[in-house]
């Protein structure tokens, strides 16, 4: 039996050609596996730029925190013996404790500001790199740094505003659980009134938590694409949050699953790195002679160990802080492809047609 000559696909039309792929992702609606693969491909191609920015910002943040600790110790270090080196049974004076509390609060505020700004720079660097990675174009550390630093205020604004919106439901849950704890303590202290109805308070707290936790998750996903919009579109914080809300609309559950999965994966990887570092540090720490007469050698040993831990913390922070923004940036591109037909424009920008 013979068949008539024809195209290699047999009868009918040939299948459509695959979408163009000038960079790390095909220019078409993406699945989670494609997004995840694109994030790994982006890191593999641009790891020098990404790790360079991460090391620069977090290293600078650590230096600023160290400087704050040094300034605080120089200011209140003389009060440590009066607070921590007292005879047994003697309480420190409030005039000695108060400066230490003020110094601790100042150091904590400096550390929080430094880390929040560092996170904002990294969150701005990831969309800047993804924008080039999608088009398959090379970039440099200097270009990524300038772009991330210039868009850092807008990204920081989106992070701060989103955090403030999340703070209200979290505070309500905290107040509910604090009230529950206080009610349980009161019930335990007043055991003569078993019918006082205090069992309602835990029930109300649980119901409130169940109602508020989905609200917090909804806010988190709703504005998750705002940093990418702030960098790629060059908009301000509020306008970027509006863009994120528009892009997330009708795709909340899919984005929630993607962001939750990558967040869990990044957290597990960071935890695993910390555990490995703890194991590696335990052996050298056990070999240190704490009873030795050479304080210089002891200080040097601790300096080496703390330096090793600092480097490990930077590596762990790089994993935790880089991959979620990379995935969020690719999801931003995916949503614009789905809702705004961005694929032809990206193909033209990449020179595909």
C-alpha cells in the first residue's frame, strides 16, 4: 500500500512553530516550570552581576552595622561593668541601664535601615537583570548597579507601603493572641469561676487569625509585582503598586502558588546552607583553647570564625534574596505577555523579527 506524496506532517496543516526564545524564556505564556528554569538560567548567565551587587550592598550594610556597634560601644562601653559586673544580689542603677538601652535601640534602627535599603537595591537589581536576560542581551555589573541604585527609592517605596498594609492584619492577629494569652492566665489564676465564659476568647482569636491570614496573603500577592514594575516601567511607588494590582487580577491563585513555592524553596536552601556552616564551624570552635594565656591568638581565632560565618551569611542571604525577586520579575513579564501581548514587542526588541 502506498501513500500519496505530501508534506512530512501528513494530511492537514503543519503544527505552528515554537515561540521565539532570544533569552532565558520563550516569548509566550509561561508555566511554573518554565519560570523556575528561567530564574536558574538567569542566575547561571548573570551570576557575576547578581552576586556582585548582592555582596556590595550586604557587605556595605554589615560595615555600617559594625560601625554603629563600634560607635555605640565607644559611647557606652564604660557602663558595662556597672551593669553586668556587679556583686551578687546587687541591682544595676537605672541611670546606668538607660544609656545601654538607648544605644541598643540606635544600633537596631541602624541595622534595620541598612538591611531594608540593601534588600531594596537587590530587589531592584533582579528586574534590571531579567529585562536583559529575556532579550538575551549581555550586561555589566556597573550597568546593573546604576540601574538598581537609581530605581531603589521607588522599589523601597513599594516595599514600605506593602509592609505597612501587611502590618495592620498582623498587628490584629498579635493583639488577638496576646488577649488570648492574658485570658488564659486570668482563668488559671481565677480557678474558682469555671463558668466565666473565657473559653470564647481563644475561639475568637482563632477565628480572627483564620480571617486575617488570607487577607495578608491577598495583599502580599496583589503587590508582589510592584518592584518589577517600578524598575522596568520607571514608575513611582504608588503607580507601580497599581500596575501590580492590575497584572495580578484574575491570576491571583496561580501567582500565589508560584511565589509560595519559590519562597519555600529559597528558605529551605538558606536553612540548609546555615546548617552546613554550623557543622563546618563546630570542629574549629572545639579546637580553640579557651583557657590559653595568649589573648591575641584567641581573638584571632574568633575573628576567623566570625569572618567565615559572615561570608556564609552573605551566601545564604544571596540565595534567599535573589531567587524570589527573579521569579517575581519573570512572572511580571509573563503577566504582561498574557494580558498586554508583550511578546511581539519583546521579539522586535531582541531583533527576532
